[in-house]
């Protein structure tokens, strides 16, 4: 985005595309995770989706709005499609929880490939060398 207005438009557009469903706890519970990745750089360092700014010359911010975990007893509708959807949401949240636990305990292996969500979030938990030879560190912040 090249302006705050364009960024707001992108957020609003993505929110319109998200699926939601009624539950006993929420009138409109999100049924999908939202994932936003921003590369911040000065105008002279602007990149593209195919060629993002080189790490070390800018910053990357990732925002994630997770779909809520729900049990079958909290749901108004119990058709097979919604039960399968809840199972997939809960599975991805469990995979994320497992990755966070493994990272926090210093495990040698973290199962990032267990779910698409954890594959997308993998860079949030790892440090890697950038093209200039320095280290790029990411710090995850999780809020409930």
C-alpha cells in the first residue's frame, strides 16, 4: 500500500471476504484465519510482492487474526460441513500451540509443517541470515 487509505481498503476488503457463522457464543464467529504481512521500507527501498525489500533494509510485520476454537456443544448448527470446518480450525490452533510450546522449550525440532497456518507463521519463530550477512530476528506477540 502506498497510502494509509489504501492500507485501510485492503483490511476492509479482506474482512468482507472472511467467512463467519453463528454460534451460541457469538453472533458472527470467524470461520477463517486472517493473515496480513507488511514489508515496511522507505520509498527508495520499496519492493514488490515478488521481490520484497531485503531484510536488514526494512521491517516485516505480520498480523494474524485467528478463527476461534469451538466445541460442538457451542454451535447452533451441527451439519457435517460445519463440524468438519470446526475440526480443521481446532487442528490448526493445536498445531500452532504445539509449535509455540516446542519453541519455548528449546526443542531441536519444531513441527511447522503440521499445518498451513504454522507454515505461514514459521518465520515469526525463527531467526535467519539476511542477504547482507546480518541476522534478522522476529519476535512474536500473541494476544487472546
